[in-house]
C-alpha cells in the first residue's frame, strides 16, 4: 500500500467525490458536482486542507483529510481529521487504521499538536482503538456524533 498526497488537479478526485457522495453527500442533499467542489478547496498558507490517498497496484483504495475547523459548534478546535473512506474492495484489511496513522504523522509534520475528529460511532469505534480520547457528544447535521481528540507530539 502506498500513501501520498492527492493534489487538487489529480484525476482520482473524481472517483473520491463519487465515493464521498454515495457515502455522505446524498444524505446531505448535495449533488456530485457540489461534492467535488467541497473536496477541492484551495489550500491555505499552512497546507490545509490536506488530502492523503492510499493506492494499491496503482488504484486508489481510500482517502483521509486533514481540515481546519470542521465543526462550527467547536471553533476552539482548529485541526481535524475527517472524511476517512475505504473502498468496499479494500475494507477489513486495516486500511482505515493506516490512513488515520498517515494523517496523524502528516499533522505532526505540519506542526499540529491536537487533532480532532467526529464519528457517528458513539463508543469511538476504530478511533478509540487507535488511542483517540472522547471529548463529548454533539449534534451535527441531524446526526449524533462523538467528538474525539488525539494529542500529537508536534
């Protein structure tokens, strides 16, 4: 498995937009074009948002993003991990864990000390197993989510 940044002009972003749209965008009432636009905002001076994709045999298998201020309800939390997605054909092989760890390592390189996420798994699921700590439950777009943090050695 190879992990690498997925540049804004990468053709794989079309596939990723389709995956994200099928997973989350349709429920949010987004069109595929809107999903692609959300996936491709310009990076700020510090490199956010940052998209990491996983490739196997030249084919994209999943992705994860580092974002700024993902939840408006928590403006005090600046850096977020989000949009963790693994293609059906690659699930059950530890790829989500690999993506999360790659993103955490990249966040450290970017000088991030605390990384936050939201998950619909109110027990923390995968993230709890990877050492993320629960902060609180919250409502986000009609979903109950758990907000978690991971303290990084930045």
